[in-house]
C-alpha cells in the first residue's frame, strides 16, 4: 500500500494519515454525487485520530445527508474547490478521504460499493464483484 498523503488540486491543503486504511469503497450516495459532480466517489476510510489536514484555505461545509439523515462535515480547499475529506457524525472514529486527492493511488482497489440504492441507473453495478450495500455500512 502507498503512503496516505495527499493534497488538493492547487496544493494549498495537504494531509496525511499515520495508520493503515480501515476500508476502501465506492460511495454512490447523493451527497457524494453532488460534491464530486459525478456519479460516485472513491473513498478511503482511515482512523480519524491518525488523520491530519492543514492549509490556510481549508474550508468546511456541514450537511445533513439526504440519504443518511446524519451530519457530515465536508472539508475542501476554498481556493481550488477540491473535496478532501468527510467527517461523518455516524462514524466518529473515521475520516473519509476522497481517494482522488491521494499522492499515490496505485495500490487502491475498492473493497465494496456503498449506498447502491442511490446509484445512477447507468452505473454497471451488476458487473461489480465487490460487495454492494444498499445503504451505508453498519
């Protein structure tokens, strides 16, 4: 596995994690669709206590998920708009890194698909061998 370091598009927000990932997933929730501007988000769950993020342009936007009903603090770069990490109230011990912001993604292979009930109908989930959860884990 690669290092869990990363940054936003402009480089003004950086992060790192000093622990192994808890899980990797493809999230099809409607909030991820809106925040990424596409049909899903590839994410890496890590222990929140081991995750650190910094940068003067770090912003936070808190939502109440339409799929989960729980608060999610979505952190992003205010300069370039890159989503960095989500901190979900329903998972207080985890940080959900947006995998596209990792410096090294070569090791990444999602272990599961979550919130498949919200997946776009044209996403070929019937061809996916990884476990598919109708909603989120837990």
